[in-house]
C-alpha cells in the first residue's frame, strides 16, 4: 500500500497514524527538562550526515510537486531517521483550512481578522489542526501574520489586517488552536507585503520602524510558543530574509529567546548554503538544494561552524519531542473533516466576519413577510468564491454560493430570481420586478492572489454599471462585496442604501450571507484595515521596484498623520442595533514605567436586537519629542449585549506597551509624558471617548 492510501485507510478506520518516533511512545506532553535531556542524548548519537538530513525537505522537484497539486493528498516531508527512530516533519499549508482534498474551507484570515474574535479564531484554528492531523500531517504552515502595508498586496486575504497589535492577538490565537494538534508556523519573517517582486525586492527601513511596526506581532507569537518561524522571500535592508543574521539569529533567537526552528519559504527562500546556515536558517524546504551535501561540505571546510548545525538540530528535535505525544494519538476521525461540526463553525466564523458598511433607512435586515421576490444579480452571486488558488488553496467538498444561501433561507412564499448581469437590460428588469435587489460584486482568485497584486482597488467597470442599473431600477438595492482587501467605491456608493463586506467567506459563505441579510444574525464584523475613498489617498504601491522604502506610516496611522478621511475607517462596522458608549474612566491619573492603566467604559445596547460589539482602545502620545502616531490600537474586547443591556468593560494597558525603540541605545524607552486613552467603536476620532494619564518615574 502506498503512503497516500495508507493515510486514507488509517484515518478512515479511526486508527492512530504510526510513524517512527524517538526512543519511546509518549502518551502525554513531556516537561521542558525531560525534552532537553532527550534532545541532548539523541544529538550525541547522530552523525553529521544525519544531523544535516534533519535540516532539509525531501521533495525531488518543487515544480513537479506543485504541478501534481500542492498539498492535495500528501504532506510535504522532511526525512525520517529510521536508525534512531526520529520522525520527519509532515507539512501542510492553508491559512483558511488545510490544503488536503475535501477539507473544510473557513473564511480567509482577513475575514477572521474582521471578527476581532480571538476565541473564535482559536476554535477555527483548532479545527484546522484536527483535520491536518487526521490526514497525517504534523506541521501547519498557514500562520501568515504579515502586516498589510498597502491594500494592493496580492496576499492580503491571508493575513489578519494592518495593525501590529491586532495581528499579534489574532496570530497568537491561531498558534494556540493549531498547536492542540500540529506544530504551528508563523510567517513570513519579515516585511513581506508585495507579491509580484517578492523574490527580489529589498524592503529598506530603519531599525525603529522594523521594531515598532513589522516585528511586534511575530514576537507575540514567539512568546506564545509557536513551534516555527518561516523566513520571507524578500530582502530586508540588503539581505535575503533567509540569510539575514540580524533578523534570524540576533533578534529572533538571541534577543527574543525563540526556542523553535526557522524554516525557509518554499522554492527560493534560500539562495546560498553558507549564508543561510550562518544566519540561522534551520530547515530548507521543500527540496534539498543548498543544504544536504553542500552544507556538509561547508561544515567540513570550516565555512559553517558545527555548533550552528547542532543548534539547528537541537531546535528541530526540541519541537519534535514537544509534540511527540500527538504522533500516535488515537481518535482522529476522517468523518469529522468538513462534517456538520466544522461546517457549522465555518458558517459561524463567516457570519461574525461580515461587516455592515452602510444601511440607510434600515433596508437591512430583510423581512420575509414584506418581500415576495428577491433578485440576485452578478456573476459572483452564483460562483463558488473562496479565495486564492495559490499555496493557500483549500479544496472543500462543496461551496454554498450567495445565490444558493439566499434560496436556502427564503421562505416558501418568496421567489428568488437570478441574473448574471452581463446584459444590463435583463438585470434591470430583474431588479425592477423584485422587492429587493442584491448585487454580489468584488474580486476572485483572478484579481488578487499569490504571485501578483491588485493595483486597481475599485470594482470592474461592468460591476459598477450593474450596481448603477440595479439601483436605478430598485431603490432597495443591497451590494454584497467579496474580496480579501479594501475595495474603493467611488462612482456607486452613494447610489445604494446598503453595503455588506463579506470577504471570501468559505464554503458556508452563502448561508452566512443569508443569515446576515435576513437578520438571523446581527452583523458584528469590523474592518481590520482602512478602506480609502480612492487610491489617491494612499502612498504609491510599486510592485516592480527592486527596493522600497518602508516607514512607520500606513493604514489608519498614515491617514491620521496626513489628516485624511477614509471611506470607512479601521475598526468600523455597523449593526442592526445601536450601541452607546459612556462614562469612560481610568483607575489612575499617573503610573510608573512598570505600571498599568485600567480603562473602564460603559457600553449599552439601545436597540431592539441583541448583538456583539467590539470595544477598541487607542493610545495617543502628547508632547512626544519623537514623530509618533496620533493614536495606536493597544487593546480590544468583544462583548455580547442583550437588547437594553449595559455592561462595564475593562481594558488594560501596560506602560511598557507604550515604549518606543531608541536606535542610538538599541533598546526600548518609555517617555515621561501625558498620554491620551481613547475608547470607542472604531478608530474614527469622533467615535471615541477620551481621558488622560501620565507616566513618570521608574
């Protein structure tokens, strides 16, 4: 029986997947001291060749592997060591679900970022981890936490948003969920935010920008115990990230104390043997090109110290022992993959991700008793649209389209008609006939994805024409947008009363869209990125440049600095009810540099529908001697409120969270100045209540 059929039959039978494991089988997690003892003992028995084999993948050809269907059936592996019974790494990708055929497709990471719900994201991640382990994987490579510097980035959908703190919280929840079943990987380290030029672009920035903007979320995942970090394709300040000693060895391993291993991005993440090994890259994936015999020769010639090899293998073995108890764990059932439980979770996640951006005259939610005909317009209405077809691809057993979801929800007395919108006269007639016209527009995998970027942030002209035609024919026109990043709305936003951002909502997306449109669920999603009015409000995005200067200004920070008014601000999202914020107070007016401040605010649901609200806390710096943002997100919390209910919400911020990086002293410093604490439903200044405190002394 070949490996693929073995994995299928073993999983289908509910059997533990048995692979060579080191020394003994393990029924529970090992303690740190025991792990270190076993690693040291095992390392002492290994030859140089055996050590180096631990440091590279065993795919023969990356091109052949991709052509056969990236991760479709089999994990991507590193070699086992049968002499010493050391199991190999079995890698599977996919930030919205594992890449195996038939897996659950959840909403993309950007959508889950819009939920602002780390507990939900942890449950989704745990389900992904379960499905990966049930199919024979032990390593998950889908933990993308790259900061969205510009909404044109082709892989925007794979990350959680534009803010380092928000990214870190969501990234940590993914690490925690995945690592109940698989080793997690946090990627791409670092400053990976352009796709067309990703294999050669040099992201150039000062140390303060690197430390304050592009690294904090990675450090949060390291502190949470992520097993692995994946290096990025791009250069950082003149060095390939996989060859960047300052990034990998100085900061990650020495300064942060990272105890896991560093794995290369696939294909072109390594371009030199000595450079990568000396910089601190521990595993070359998915093929052995620069490591293997080349690395052994470099060690034997003295170009790579043997202690670097021992350090790399120690890190790899440490994580293998840490997750050893899962290697023979029984109870993983293939029937659970894309089954009712995970499908329901995908639907819940999609519902809580959707952001209601406009709802004039309370057009939504739809009332089945008042509507006899619904027109669904646009090609995307009847198209399975779950995101990119690159390395993040997920292959679910089915996809519920918006049209099918609306049909599933519509009662017996409601007629649902569909028009793809290619003929405007036909679409106009359908809209005129209906009680409400729902236009589904936006992007698909041909517009944004791995290897290219979306330079035009607006809708295609044909979609704009369709929206205008539908709105002309029917004043009750709702636009449902699909995509992985910001979409500009000039030329049509004012024509329609209601807009819902549905993102790429996963295989249950159509049902979730119907849940929101009919009011079976109250929308609670909020934007994890700024939506500009046009590209003219943004700095230039050059995806062909060989070098790009990065600074600290992007997203809402950039808009605040330049006094720009976005179409929809970071953190924005409407509800079918109305929330009121009042009585913000701080527990102290002054704290020391080791202290904490507690903000307390009352939030009331004044409407007629229960719902969830995301309470956001921002901090501003008054009288700083540095160029600092007007405000930065420092805490948030999602709460549930019944209609008429009031809750007091506590949000805490540490003084150390307000430090800046002092380049001249190569360390963090806290300014003794007044600070503004602002709390509210979005980053928009007029939405926020504010109080002040001061940091002084030690």
